[in-house]
């Protein structure tokens, strides 16, 4: 009896280890999802830099020197102190700011991502450290995800690097054994997924402990905060609807706490992703946090399977091919009567 139990446990552990090893080394996973994540994170970074461009000196630049005591709260060391410095002048700071925006564009387009990604991570962290009060959860997610993406191949799809690799005679700058790149890629993917699980589960469990979310009124109070309401009338329509507030509050907690488990089956995975996307879109619209929402949606893109992306691409191509062609001028003009 004991021997049978030991053999069963041994076989189960062996199959699990074999399956994990095969998953790690049998090709790069979520290539489309990581490409979509790269694009959306790049757009979020670039969008934040653009909307803050006119106030850049007062948020991070020379006009933000009143924040000097706060810089000791979240101390950064090298290399995050190499790009932006506290004593940068207006011209130097603006030049570095524009270079950071150029890195964000290159990252979004997938140009030399192996080099651009770590440079962007260092530069964005160097900028954000100059004003901890201006950072939010979205900035933290971007910095953490950029660290993981340094080890993933985010340019296999929808990138300039992919077009360059497809050319005849392409040779990588630093050739590595294929299994090394595959291992790093998949481990980085696991790190991204784990970080997302931690964010959602921590947020959901903290909500469960509060009486407001237990009573189904958790959405009511954040929507009443005036400084987070770009359209107060829209927020009022939402928080005055008791049924929507109750259902939204319970669904939010349920999906966040059980998010990893809901991804195990296709039906629940689709519902969970749709609910999460709707939640972040709602946060972006009703609480004026578009870049935070976009960063979280970007991280969620890795949970959509490559087969789904391929099916969407095929559907888009078929839809484009079915569109009627515009008639030529000879067809539209009436023929001359002899």
C-alpha cells in the first residue's frame, strides 16, 4: 500500500517535471501577446511623456527642486542615477526628455529591442525617481515589466526587428544557443504572469477585508472623488445606479481574487479577461487614469493565446479582402454615345 502510494507520487512528480521542462524549452510562448504588450507599454510611456511635456520642468525638471527631501524616501542607486540628475538645467533636461521619448518610439516599433529595452527601463526609472509624488501604480508596473521584458523576445511579431530577421543572410550580433533564448523568454513570461497575479490577488484580498466591498458598495466611493472625475456627470450616472454598483463591486473582487484559477479553462478565461479589460477601461474613463489602465491591459495581453491572435489576423485579412474595390473613373463616367 505504502509502496503503491510512493510510486504514484513519484510518477506524478516525474510527469509534472517533464511537462514543465517541455514547456520551458519547446519553443517561445506568447509571442503575439508579448509583442502586443510591448506596443501598449510603449504607447503608455510615450503618451505620458507627451501629455506632461509642457509641465515637464515642474514635474521632474529644475522646477521640481522643492521635492529634494522626498528623494531620500525612495533612494535609487546606479545605473538609475546616470541619465537624469537633480542638477540638470532646462536645456539638458529637455534634451534627455526627448531622447527618452525617442527610446519609447523605438521600443514601440520594435527596433533593436535587445538594446533599447534595458536603456528605456533605466531612463524611465531615472526620470520617475525625481518626483515620487507624481508616480502611480501604472509607473511601478511599467518599470517592473520592462525589467522582465529585457529577457524576453518581444520583437518576434509586429516589429522592425522581425522584418530585419526575415531578410536573407541575417546574422545575430551575439549568437546564442537556441535553448538559451527560449529559456530566458519563457521564464520572463512566467515572471510577467506572476507579477500580474500578485497585483490582482493583493488588490482583491485587500478589498475583501473592507466592509464596503463586502456590502457591495465599494465602487461608490472612488467614483465620488472629485479630483479623479474628468466627467462628473458620467460618474454620477454610474454611482447612482445601485444595481450596477453592487454587481460591479462583487464582480471586481471575484475576478481579481480568482484570476489565476479563471485562466485555467477557456470559458472562464474569456470571461475573466473581458471583465478585467472592462474594469481597466472604466478606471481610465471615470477616474482619469489612462496610462495606468493601459499598462495593466498591456500586461494582460500575454494571457491571450497565440492561436487567438492568429485567428484575429486571419479574420481581419478576410474582411479586408471582401471589401469592394473602388470603381475606376472609366466605370463611373458615362460612356459617350457615338
